[in-house]
């Protein structure tokens, strides 16, 4: 019976499925088309995501966490490999960044090519003015006297000066790639092109067509072109170099993660050129960004929230007025408990910071003693090796590897306590130690790089080389700086918030002080002891 009932039920279900088979296929086709449309819409959203978001930030953090950091105990470098799976969104974003980088490179090469072509046109045009009459109608030209030959020397030296001046001003290595064109530089290039074009048009109409026989006049015409080009170069120096020397704005630059702040005075610059100047100073003035120092506050906040628990006595089904009143009382109790917890958390923070400072001072003292003993041993070995033959002298690299194990454990504990272990590898420490030994530096000079966080340029190239920055500004990046302008320089880990303030106009007044007002008379009485 059970078997028959099961079979009959199955046959009835299969019969109904046969009847609605076509309807099911149509619904499945509609569902597939909807899923395809939704997937297309999701892809479009993913592609149009802002490029300033971190691409592989979480994976890079996982890679740092999985890195072996026990070189202080083993004094050997242990390298590990970790597998990372890239999602479709990451692949799309990476490909978009690659396309953007290729576009910027093509743009840069296009600008350089245009500059070279324009420079050749400017330099070869005066020479062409002098050579074409000699080639086309040499028998009809009048003889060129002494004054004309003197103009040849003037043209030669002016062209040489113009060539060196153009190389010094326009063909310097580029420091950055900007998102927009440089307005003043483009205007100067357009002015030079229009000047050369005008001279060519006049030369073609008045000299080539008529085959002018006055060769001295032709030479003077070429000299006037070279003089005009020299004046354009002088205008370029004024607009590109001298205009920005006078400080007009004070820029406050703040790092978004730790609040590190610096102030810079700049002149009349566009927003993108001001951003480049700020980034140049950033790598020199700001201490290296250490994200490990930011985890303490997050863990403390998480611990504070984890200490608060709310229990629902009535269960999830209580929807009446009594349950609402109980939930309100529970929210009040939770707020009161959070306030009491906050009042007691400052004591925990105080003792935690005091304990951390004590540990840092302890680790620092041990590190200083270990480094001084290691350097003392090096000096002793050097004094002994001076008495030996020159072939037995130890290389500084070998000496650094020999004394490094004696200080490695103390240095690693100090770096872990101050959370700088990810900034210094064993190889970089040994290289710095060999450098100090080579130049006969003191232990204090060796420890300065680890006791005080330095600027970003003091660390490895992976900290700063090839970093992509994004300029975010409401105003056009080609526009000049103004009072109250705010823009952001964003990278993967943090952003720099820049606020522009105009330097106030200073009024000085002079006040005359009568020299006689400073004179006084000292009267001594007879009973005064001198």
C-alpha cells in the first residue's frame, strides 16, 4: 500500500509537471534573463566604482599578518608564501587601473613628443630662413658685407643660448603626472607656435614669392625671430618660475588616520601643482604611516562594547505595550551602563598607557646596552685586525652579520613593543648596521633610525615608490588656490586633507621715539655707600 500510494503520488505529480512543463520553461527563461540583466547591472556598478577605494587592502593586511617576524630568536630570514583569491570585482578594478596607467603613460609621451617637435621647429626656422635663399636663387642675391657676417655670429650665439635655456626650463625630468594640462605652459607653447607660423607666412609671401635679393635684410629678419623667441622664453621664466615664489597661501595638511599635521606656504599655484608640492614635502616631513598604532583604540572600543549585554526576558514575540516599555527601560539601563563604563574606562586607559611607557623604557634600555656592547666588540676586533696583515681584514658586511645576533633579540622586542616590526626587516637592519660600521658611526647614530620614527623616504621603496594618489576637489584642478579651498589627496591606506588659508595683508607703521626720552640723571647722596 505504501509503495502504491507513493507511486501514485509520484505519477500524479509527474502528470501535473507534464502539463505545466512549457510554463516552467518559460518561467525559467524569464528568470535567466532577469539574472543576466541583474548580473550586467551589477558589473556596471562594479566597474563604475570610485578608483580611490582600496583594491587589495584586506589581503595586504593578511599578508603582513602571516609574515614571519621571529628573526630576533632565530636570526635567520624565513619567507612564507600565502595564497590569495581575487574576486571578480578586484580583477575588474585592477584592469581598470592598468588601463588608466597606460593612458597616463601615452599622454606623457605624447606631451614630450609635441615638445620636442615644437622645439625643433623653433630652432630650425631661423636656419631655414638663412639657407633657403642660398639654395633657391643664389645667383640673384647681393653680396653680404661685414655687418651681415656679424649678424651670422649673433644668430649662432643666440640660438645656442636659446637651446640651453629651453633645455634647462622645459626638458627637466618630470616629477609627477598631473590629471590636467598645465595652462601656462600650453599657452606659451601656443604663443611660440603662432609666432613661428606668422613669420613663416610673412617669409613665404614677401621673400619666397618675390625672391628678394637683399640677403642682409633676410638675415635681419631671422635675427628678429630669434629675439622674439628669447623674449617668449623670458615670459616663460616669469610665469612658470618667478610668479610662484612669493608666498600667498598657507596650506594645512592633515593625515586622516592619525591627525599628523604640517603647514606649508605656497604662492600662486593651481590646485594640481599645489598637490604635487605637498606630496613632495609629505615624503620628507611626515613620519611614516604606521597602521599598527591605530589598532589599540579599535580594540579598546570593541572591548568596551563587548562588556555591555542586554537580555530580553519576554522573548522575541513580545510586541505589546508592556514589551515596548520594557525595551525602553532596557535602553535606558544600557545607556546608564555605557556611561558608567565610560567613566571607568579612562582609568583603564591611563594605567594601560603608563604600563606601555614603562615597557618601552625597559626595552629601550636593554636595546641601548646590547648595541653599545656590540659596537665595543667591533672596535676591539678592529684594533686587533689592524695588527694583522691586510688580507685578513674583515669586511663591514661580515662584521655586521657577526654582531647582529647579539642585539637582534633586544631590537626585535623593542620594535614589537613600539609596533614598528613591519617597518624594518632583518636585511634592512643589517645593511644599516654595515653602513654605520663602514663610516665609523656611534651606537647612538645607529639607534636613531629605530628610536625615532623617521619620514617615509628613510624606509624601503615599497613604502612610497609607485604609490597611486587621487586628487579629489570640488573646484577644477586647473584653477588657482583660493581662501577656503579644501581638497583631498587620497591613497589606499589614508588621505591627506588640505585646507587653504590666505596669508593676511600685513600693515606696518612707524612710531618715532625721541632719543631724549631715554636719558636720566643718577643723583647720589653723601651717605650712600659706593
